[in-house]
């Protein structure tokens, strides 16, 4: 995930045409995704054990996928707007960046916790993928 976020941030430098504040939004979001977004993906992936059929056209978007997407989209928006409302816009950016950096700092602890969940649910996940 690190490389995709970094490449996306580099490719989005043309947004500087619209002003440095827009690029600061993108940078804060990128740092947040590096630290927290990947954990959200891995955590919810442990509980979503539906096999993907690669040789079949994609089905419609399911409600379960939407429910797993809400924290990924809603958490950074909530953090930003709460700190922006009470302190200011720069605090919102700093809060997103600080959470992202905190996530990078504690990644080993969080990844160990997520690995325990995957190990605990491995039989359920394997069973879900072996059913046709």
C-alpha cells in the first residue's frame, strides 16, 4: 500500500495549480492512509470472507462492502472536521498527519493484533473459499 499511496501523491502534484492548500489536503490524506488506512483494510478483510471469482464479471456493489468502506472514508473526514471546527483548518491537517504517523509508529503492535485475528479465523476463511 505504501508504494501505491506514494505514487498517487506524486502523480497528484498537478493539483498545486489549484493552490497549496488543496495539495496539503492530499498530503494529509496520504499520510493518514499510510498509517491507518492499511490497517483498516486488513482488519475488515479478516471478517469479509467471500471468495472472489476472477473468471466472472464483477457483481454489483454489496451492502457489506459499503459497511466496510464507511470507516475508511468516514474516519479521516470526522477527524479533520472535528479538529477544524474546534481549533482550525491547520489543526485538521495536523491531526490527520499525526494519526498517520502514529499508525506508522505502532504498526508492529497493530499488525500482530490483526495477525491474531487472521489466525483465529483461518478455518472460517478457508471454508468460505472452498465452497462453490
